[in-house]
C-alpha cells in the first residue's frame, strides 16, 4: 500500500515537473524573442539617437523646428518602447528563476 501511494506521488510529481519544464521553456523562448525585439528596435533607433539626421522620407517644406519636434517625439516613443521591452525581459527572467526553483524543489521531492 505504501509503495502504491509513493508510486502515485512520483507519477504526479513527474507530471508536474514536465509541465513546469515546458512552461520554463516557453518563458525562455519569450525572453529570447523579447531580447531579439529589443535588439532590433535598438538598432533601428540608434542611428537617430546618435545623430540628429532627418528621416529619409521627410518633406523639405517643413521648418527645422517642426522636424526637431517630430524627431523628439519619435525618440521619446522609441525610448519608452525600449524601456517597456526591458521591463518585460526582466519580469520574464524573474519568472524563469521562480520556475527553476519550483522545478528544483519538485525534483528533490
């Protein structure tokens, strides 16, 4: 009887470990995708952050002041998106650490 309950518990814990492992892999994939997005986004924005060049599609009819305002708005939007992606990455990293701890605990049981 004790062997049956132990075997049942082992099977249940094994199932739980598999579920948590798959969740962990999903979170790792999400983190990697977000890192890639952040990298791509940063590479797209970095030329405009380093140099104050007008965008290639801008009209020459606008005043430099209008161009500067538009660029500053785009820069702020880009920076806020980059910050949002960094925050998402950090949250997912924390989730992964928690999932790893739970997986380790389940492994010990």
